[in-house]
C-alpha cells in the first residue's frame, strides 16, 4: 500500500497557508503549514515530505535558506518557491540554486495543481540516472561513452531531470544537444507527456506566431479550422527549441511573455489559455555574443539560460570513439548481413581526427565507408580522412571546377562541393528543404541562402 503524499508549506501569511492546505487536501495530499524557517526545520525532522512549498520572504530568513537546508539534509525532496508578483530575479535565483519550480503571487490554482502533481510524480534519482546513462527502452536516445566529459554531462542531465527549470544546452553542431534534451525529459516527472522538438530556423517568419501558439478558425486566409500550436502540443511535457538563436526579435518578445505568464493566446483569439510546459533550448551559436550585438533579447536570454548544460565536442571524448563507431556501424549495417569491422589503423585514424562535425560527422563518415567498402573490414582509405580533417581524394582524381575542369581555383572547387552536397540532400528528401537542411546540419535560412547564391532553383 503506497503512503499518502505529504507537502510542507512555509509561508508567514495565514490566508496563503489556508488556501494551500485546502487545495492540497482536495487533491488528496497531506499538508503541514509552518510560518518560519525555524518551524519548517522542526517539521522536517518529524516526518518525510514529498514536496516543500516555501515563500521567498520569511520572518527569520528566506526561501533560499530552506532550499539549501533541504538540499543538504533531505536531498530527494523537491522545493518550489513562492515569489512576489513580478519578481523574476528571485525566481531565477531560486531555480539556479536548485529549486524544482516557482509560483508567483497571487497564486493561481491553475498553475499550483500541475506543479504539485509534477513534483509528486518526480522519479527517484536512480530512475533519472538510468535514463541519463542510456538504460532506456529500445529505440530511445542514448548518450554513449565513458570519458570524463560525457560522465559529467550525464550527471548534469540526471540533476536537471529532477527540476522544472529552463535549460539552455550549448555545444557545437552534432554534439547531441537534442539527445540530451530528450534524456532530461525521459528522466523527469514529465516523461509520460509529450516531448515536442522545434527547429526555430526552419519556420518562415510570417508563420512563427501561428506555429508556436496556434490559431482560431478564420484568423487569416486559409485558417479553415482551429489549430493548436507547439505550446499546446507540449502541454504537460517539454518543448525543445533547437537553434533558438534563429528566432527573429519580434517572436522573441512573444516567446518571453508566454514563458513568464505560462499562458498563450492563439492568433485570432481574444483570451489567453494556460499551458504547463518546460522549456529546453539549444543552439550552436554564442547567445551571449548575440545579446551584446543586439540580435537577441537580454531578458529572454536570462529566462532561457537559467541552467546551462554544455555538451562536449567529440575531440574531447576521443577514448569513446571506438565504442561510438561500433554502435554506429551496428545501427547502419544491413540486418542479417556480416557486420564490417574497423581495422586497427582505421580506428587509430578516427581517434586522431578532430571531427569538426562531431558525432553527426562520425555517423556520416561511417555511412559513406560502409557504402564504399566491399570487404568485411573498413580501412583507412574507406574513411577518406586527413589529420587536418579534410576528405582524401583518390590519387587519380584532381580538383574539378563547376564545369568539371581540373585544377580549378579553390573558391570554385568549394562551391562545386557545396552544390553537390545540397543537391544530394535535396534528392534524398524529395526536395523537402526543411528535411534537407536538417540532413546537412544547417538551418533552413542558411540552406535557402546557399541555394540562392549557388543558383539552385527551388522546385
């Protein structure tokens, strides 16, 4: 028989304590109410709690003091803080200190209830740890490797899974930022709710508001029915904003309001709707530099960058390359066919390679090697690598220009390679530019610019 959940309330305002106790009781949760840090510490000694709700301002201290006390002595108990209206700085400070989430006064029951339910469903630390190391269902994302950098990333993912704080994932292209975001979601209390990934660079600017917030029937030409946006689709779960640096400034303002208010208004609607969404964002660009250049709003940056998770480049995890390569080959090799193996020389070459494209580049290199190799082994020549990171051309090949002439100038040769890569990606995706951009590891806008520069016509 499972024990009845218990919540500790710490607030010096009697009416707020009464409101919280009554609401929690109706949810089938035991609630003990205290009015000071000293009373809270005594209550914590007398019984275990599944959640602590504490005001930031107390007669003998503050909510951060209770947060630190619980973190030190009762590490598995999540803490949510109650902040004054408009006190964004206090909320962010509490989240950075390890708070599970926050509520702003006046307390809205539509926000209180999902917060409490999320906290009470929070998996135990061992579950979050299992998700972070890849002990997940077949087909789910995994973070492979045992290098110190990967182990640190795993430990951070396990901690972040036990919080509702916004997470900002940094790292070069191809380092597994979306994998990290999915693992945070899978190890959290939101694991059973949707995980919605959005490539912010792939959405045309004039469609962004309707894509994010949805629209009402008749809101504009072509709006034949009501439609939910990304926030509605992720309600109760996690919204992952990939390449968030590509958001135009006008959309940044609307996104900031949605995050602060936890409410969205569909295009064409008159009323806002509450949403319960955890935001995880990522980009390979330097957001701080974009803020300094006036290309990204500082207030939005501070709301997204509450806790930062840095994904290491593959060159910092060289010891993991053999295991990663084996896993990639096992995934790419045809079912039932003999699985090719890398020769010792090929493994050595991979271990020396700098991988500017990181894990995504490793996958592309091995996919090409599997296609080129006719033997049961993959050798150095099949990889086409050089220590500097460029592809090796066979000895009988010369540098072709756009028209195929040998000995072409370097800019023309590079343009020909870029044109070939884009055309191949477009062919593979049946000229779906969004999918082609993802395949190439660039944004939709970057692909559109390159196509215009190279004279590649849209179909």
